[in-house]
C-alpha cells in the first residue's frame, strides 16, 4: 500500500482520458513512469490523492470537505461530477431533493472513478460513466461478505419524479491483461409497480436481487412477476423468474380438490412446511384441521359442535360438496422490514346442508423459487 501511495503522489496530473463504455474495461491511459519508494501516507488520505488525478473538468463529490470514496486493497473508488464549480460537487448539493422539482436545475454528469495499482507498480485510472442526473441520493458499498477482499462493489441511487435508478459497479477481483481491474455495470429502475429486494436466499453468502413487477393482465388482474438476479462470479445476471397470482390460484385449487376428496394427509403434506406437517400427521384430522382453519364467526351450536359436525360420520358418507377459496386478483402478501408477511382470508366449506366459514393465514416462502412457494400457518 505504501508503494501505491507513492505512485499517487508521483502521478499527479499525469493521468487523464475519456470515459469507458458501460460494462467494458477501457484501454489503459498513459501511465506514469515507475518511481522509487517515497514517504507514504495514511489510508484515509488516499481518496484525496486519487481525486488530485482527476482531469480539471471533473470534481470529486465531497462530504465534510473530503472526497466520497472507498478503498479496497490497491484500489480507490470515488464519485465525481463534471462541473467547473467545486461547490456544486458537494454531496449536500447533489443529493438535494429540491433539485428534482427545480426546472432551472441542470443535470450533472456523474462518473465512478477507479484508481488501481498493478503488480508491476503502474497506476491505471478508469472512468465509468454513470449518466446524467439531477440528484444522487446515495453512494455506498454493496453488502458483499466483509471477510473477502472480492467481490466488491459500489451502489449509486439516482431518484427522479417517478422512481429511482440503482447503478452498481461490481469488481470480481480479476484483472485484465493490462493489469487493470475487471468490472461490470448493472442497473435497474424502481417505480410504483417495480420494487427491488436484496437478500441471500440460496445460502452462498452473497446477496441476491429480486425484482417484483406488477403488470395488469385482462385475464387475471394484476399479476406480479418475480425475477431473480444472482452473482455469477463477474456480475449479476438473470437466473430465474416466476409469478405469484396464477401460482397462488393453482395452489388454492389444488388445496380445494384435496379437501373435497377428504385427502387430509395429502393436504397437510402439500399445504404445510415440512417442519409443521409431522406435528399434524399423528392427530385426528379434525384436530389438525382446526389448527389451520379457525371458526370465523360464532355459530349457534358452538365451535366444538361445528368441527364435530364437519367431521361426523354423516358428513363422511355424504361428503363435502363445495370448498370456496378467495378469488385472487393481485399479490396479497405484504412486505415489511425486509420480510414477506402473511395474509388472512376466509374459505367456505359446504357439507351436508350447511355452509361453514373459516379463517386462515397463508405465507409466501422466503425462497419463492423453491418447490413449495406458499404454506398455511397453523396456530400454536
């Protein structure tokens, strides 16, 4: 690191050039000659040394008088804007939401500047174009495992009057033939009908990105599509996709058929999580049923008599004539504090000459791409 600092000090104003195309590693700029070791500087001073290498047209975005930057090994990543006015490059200025509704506010050209030292001691400078925006509300590290040097990355968020764009620059730790760091760019846009969620669902220690998109369809109402993006070693790529509304309708229909057929073991295996199902396999069907479906309203002859009537021998002979689940026309699962919640609903079961109403709760699995997307929540 000390040699790296020496080269920053030696290379002042020696590196300049144009921006790279998104997702590609640009050709190296003219590199400074090699230098002998010079007195070093603390790691916290590296962003200031790196910002001094920017071309005159660019200014580092600063906070508290210091450049916004991250240091990872022999690499410094900082945020810059193209402006002749240093005051316009403060984070307080570029993050001001009032700029979104100020017609006189000009868009700023943002870039992510990457400074790195190769094994031979040469310094490379790369400028990654992040586009023109009025506001940048966040410049932060992506939550890769902290114990590893790589992969690593930074995230920029650019809000507008309709939503916000996330712009990720990702480093795998590999290097190009010329010794410069390999990087990729990944971007997505959130608005009223598109929401992004980050969590690790496959247990590999690296977060996954999920985009939930609501689209109106004449046949089913608002369908919600889930797209899973995961790290492939170099970037985030689309891995799998599924939908909620049609699959939930199919889940309810399969549950309905099993209840009509009084196939209780099949129903419990299908509709419950594996850790919940065994507890209900060794009790009478009526007791297991009441753990899942509770009486919605008071009944004249009492709750105990209701379950007894539903599972009485007479009902067994005549069968259950109808089961009605709700007609789902949009994603019913709430999202709170990074977790998917559950939703209550009512079913109607017709048996004999009576209609019985029950309430239940259904949850969406943490991994919606597993074989079991939904499950009922039994009571304690």
